[in-house]
């Protein structure tokens, strides 16, 4: 396990308890510091405001406010927070929409732990550059 | 917008949901029958309209509360992954802008007694030594 991973604070947002729990386990097993999780975008924004994470991982399809709208909001109001968008939908227009909203990366479900770690490590480099 | 035509969906051979959970397309052509099941429903909008209903057949299975707490969310997320993959990789659906609603789970069993049609697919959800049949009904129309 990379000891530097613990320096990266993460919030996980997904309306599926199953998926959220799985992603949190993958992150914790790899040593990342999960500081909060939320089942919807409104709760996520409260946690982000409170915990100031380096990274938010969000699903796209959620009730009321989508992960794309959440990403836009984070990009506008918390511009030092990186967003990884995850979705079972992976058409080109969905990926482009996520990147256009300000996502740093896009991962398709089912989530592969190594892809998740690689994505987090790329962000870790950016976070250190911004310090 | 006007309806242009009813759409069929390409099956996906296998998806590994977790290291010990797989969803496998069943080529079984026997008539479909189930009366103990639960289902999740997805509503589609955008350049299509319609819905997809996924039934998890539990006929003859006696599940403990602990097993139910594992299987129900696992089934819902598995269907979310399958439907997303099908829409994303289908040669026709994949080119359209489609919004998928969050899955809506219903515990109310429905009697299913049908022969196989082009709008129905069968899968097996394999986990922890269990194999549960999954029946999926697609009703998707492309809009002009």
C-alpha cells in the first residue's frame, strides 16, 4: 500500500448503498482517507463544504440532482476539489458531458479497483502540484 | 416528438459485477415462468421513451434476512450496470442521447408466464453458490 494515499481526502457520492460501500472499501483498502459519503448531491455539498476533501467521486444517475450537475456546482464553488465521475453509462456524449462539467476523470461501472487507484494517483500528482 | 420504431437491445454475454458475482446471459429458450420474484424498473427518456423491468426470480429459494439484505441491493446495482452497458454498447441505442432514471425496486411478486420474445432476455445472477434467474422486459421506442 502506498503510504502517500492517506494524504488524499475523499468523499463518495452514490444513491446506491451497495455501490457506495463497495467504492469506500476499495479506497480504504488502498489506503485513501474517505472523509465522508452521501446518497445525494445536496448532502454531498454539505459534506464538501464542511470537510474540504481533495477528491469527490460521484455517480451520474441520482434522484433530483444528477452527478453532472453536482460536478458543475463543485467546479464553480470549490474549484480546488477534483471530481471523478462514475457511471454505468459510458457513451461518448456522457463522458464528454462529465468532462465538460469539470470532471477530472471518468470511470465506468463496474468499478475496477486498479483503475480507481490509478485515477486517484493521477489526481494526487495534481493536488501536490497545486500546493 | 413522434415514435419512429420499437427498438430491440443486444444481449451482453457476461458481466463480472464483483470478484464472486457474475451476471451471465442465458441462451435457454424454454418458456419463462415465475411467481416469486421482485423487480426493478428503469424509465428511459431523451431520444427514446419506454422502460425496462428486471425480475429477480426467487422461486423455491428461502433467503434469510441477512441474505436478503445482500441480494436485493446487489441485484439492483447489477441491473443498473447491465442496463448502462447495454445502452452504451448497443449499435443503435449507443448513438442516442438517453436518460435513465434511478432504479425503482418493488418487492411485489408478479406471475410471469411467457414464451421468449425479442423484447425479453434471460440472465443468471451467480453469487455465493446461488444461481438466480433474471428476466428482463424491454419496451423502448425511438423518437424522431
